[in-house]
């Protein structure tokens, strides 16, 4: 399978915050935003692996600024590392005030998707070849983030997380 670049999975999604999308404060509901982010991540995953895929994990979802009723939600997603059957997708979200013409950061997150074969079993995906400096940084960090996820999911023993151990050793020394 030929390696792909993050640019090949790059996805932009825009939504308008309507009354039915808001909480009692008149801001976009977190759950609605997560729904849209999951779709954007799913499109990016599909562009990378060209097979059906599923969300297996979501992490680091913290909300910096609320997005207001009537503002535009701007979501960008791209694959930042592909492993064997799973891939990590980086998402960035902004709010956009069209009347006053400014954009503000809302949140950032990492989603992990698994590619599935016709029997619903995980299947091999193309590797990823990062190009820009930012993409290379995300690519390197993805290995450590994966180890944290797998340890928390009880799928990896902490003593096997070599990259994480090396990072802690470096920080302590
Ligand atoms: C996705 C699913 C088919 C994977 O099955 P599984 O038995 O966990 O398969 P494996 O243990 O072989 O894991 C498959 C891949 O997922 C990764 N993975 C599994 N659990 C993970 C987790 N919590 N976080 C990150 N990656 C995870 C594994 O590392 C592996 O990746 P790799 O092949 O690139 O190394 C299964 O977990 C599932 O059906 N989950 C429900 C998904 C779902 O319903 N999503 C919709 C949201 S409700």
C-alpha cells in the first residue's frame, strides 16, 4: 500500500449554529460540536484509508471558548499518523463571527479511527508521510499519545510504552 500525506485526508467542515444547536446559555452545545467533529474526523479517515472506519477513541476535548448562536463553526481535520489498522486524526475548531468579521479558537482534539473489512474486522491501512514541520511534530507525538490511550484502555502494559518512558526520563534528567 502506498503511503499517503496528511494533505490527502485534509477536511474542512462548516456549520451554522442555529437555535436547535444551542444550550440554555445560547451557545453551541458541546454534544452537537462533538457530533460534527466525529463526522469531520470520519471523512478524513475515509479519505486516508478508502474503506469504512469507526471511532474507537476521542481524547483531549476541552472547550476554550463557546461558539455563539448565529456564528459559523469551522472544523479542520487531517490524519496525523497511521498505525496498522488505526489512525489518529487531529481536529481544530474555530468559531467565526460573520457580522464583526473575526475568528476565535474553540477547541482542538485527537480522534482515533479503525478501518474495517467487510466482516467488521480491523484491516491494514496505508502509512502516513508527514510533510510540513507541524505535521512531523504531530506525527512524532502520536506514538506517545497512542501509548497513553492504550494503557488507559488496558490494552498495553505501562512497561512496554518505550517512547513514553523515554519522554519521562528526558523530562526528569
Ligand atoms: C473498533 C473495534 C472493531 C476494534 O476492535 P478490537 O477488538 O479493539 O481490535 P484490536 O484490539 O485489534 O484494535 C484494533 C486497532 O484499534 C486500536 N485501538 C483499540 N482500542 C483503542 C483505544 N481505546 N484507543 C486507541 N486505539 C485503540 C488498536 O491499537 C488497534 O490499532 P492498530 O492495529 O493500528 O495497532 C472495536 O473496538 C469496536 O467495535 N468498537 C466500537 C466502535 C464503535 O462502535 N464506535 C462508534 C462510536 S459509539
